[in-house]
C-alpha cells in the first residue's frame, strides 16, 4: 500500500523490488516510443484494395515530419590556428639528401 509523506505526496509502493520498478518503467517507456502496429491482415487488404483503406485503415494517419537538419556547427575561435598547424604538418616536403641511389 502506498504511504504518504507529511507534505501529502504519495510515495511509491515499497513492496515491489527496485528491479521490478525499473522493469515496469522500461516497459512503459518502450510502449510510449513504439507506435501501435495495426493488424497485419488489415495492412495487406488495404495494400491490395485501396478503397478498403478508407473503411479498414487507421482512424488517423499522423505523419511525422522530421525537423530540418541544422546547419554546420560554429567553428571555435582557435580553429584557424589548428587548421594552419595541421596543414603545415601534412604539407609535402622536399626529398631528403640522404635518400640517394648511390648505395653500392
């Protein structure tokens, strides 16, 4: 049985173990995230007979609109310094004098 604190807010039932409470919360969250799937037979019928979709189809088709992709992130103020350093490190170097074909 749930008890109340002096402030009047209910406390969760302590008879259920912590794992049971976590499992229940996880199941509820999973159910909220996944949309309910309609009957597969109804899906097949509405796929082959478009007119039946008006009668058998879901009551409300809510199409999720994806939010627009944001632009690239702002470059930090020290980024040009880093870019110059990396370019300098990867810049082509002239061949060294010690690599000659005179090795006999």
